[in-house]
C-alpha cells in the first residue's frame, strides 16, 4: 500500500467516524437547547434531547483532572448534584476542556446554568474516570452516568452528512487504488498495427499476381 493510499484510508476513516458520531448527536437533539432542571434530567425517564441548558444544580466537591505534561489541565470532569451533594438517580457529570487551572475552575463554579451537549453517543465517562470517581463517591453507580460537555457546539446536519460522504468517498478511492480498479487498459502497440497492415498489403499483392498469372495462362 502506497503512502498516499494510507493517507486516504486514514482521512477516510477519521472523516467517516467523526461524521457518523456527530450526525447521531444531531439527530438526537434540537437546534435550540432544551432547558431542564437537574432533578428532571436525573430521572431514569428524563429527556432524551442531547442539546440542553441545565439549571437548579450544585457542583460536587470531587473533581477528576486530566493533566498535560506541563502541568496544565487538559480537561476536567465535575459532578452536577443536588443540595447536600446528593446525586440524582441518573448521575450527571459535566466535562470541559476550557478549564486550565484553579482560576478557570473558580469561574466555572460561579455559573448557575450550563449549556452544552450530552456526548454519551460518542464519548462516555470511561472506565478510568469511573474508578477515580468511585474512590471519592463509593456509593454512587456511574455505569449509566450522563456526560455533559459544557459549551460544546451542537452539530449541524448540513456539515456532518457531507463530511460523512467525503469520508466514504475517500475510503472507496483508497480501496480502488489498492485493488487496482483504476488501472488503464493497455492499447495495442503501433508496431503490431503496422505489422497487421503489412500482412494485408502482402496478401493483396499476391492476389493481384495470381490474377495476372491466370490471365496469361488463358491467353496461351
């Protein structure tokens, strides 16, 4: 497989997966965020809309950090809870990559409402994060926890569907190159055509010579 073909495969796979995941989010939400209280969202039969503005909540004390090599925070996960740090029946965990340090975290916890997208379709809490939260909240079952990505832009089908199609086309092109579907058929060589023409010419000349011989025989 050539270098260019590998790049086409990688780009095609990335575009297709990202496009499908984003499309699924778009199909499961509304263009305008639905406003919902944490209590309502935390019910087992709470809204299935992934584009939300959550109100009437508090922030949990336990925070999980993902750090960069330089010590800055790459992203954080923080529980959204009821008064008394009581978890809802369906746990809600906010996630953001905009909080880089303590000052950013302080500004976040001052917000009384959060708008964003529930990303479980493409990005759940993950086993490692569950373990970290279980150390702080051993009595909370996070298997069905909703991950709410704060300030995430809601995807548009006008972007996600064409992106998915581009990914599929790239995969088809890469596959076609790999399996030789785009190879040109070889045309007959000029030398072969000329030889064929010469053979016909010789045959024609021999025919004329035979006719002349027959005429001479009749005259004799």
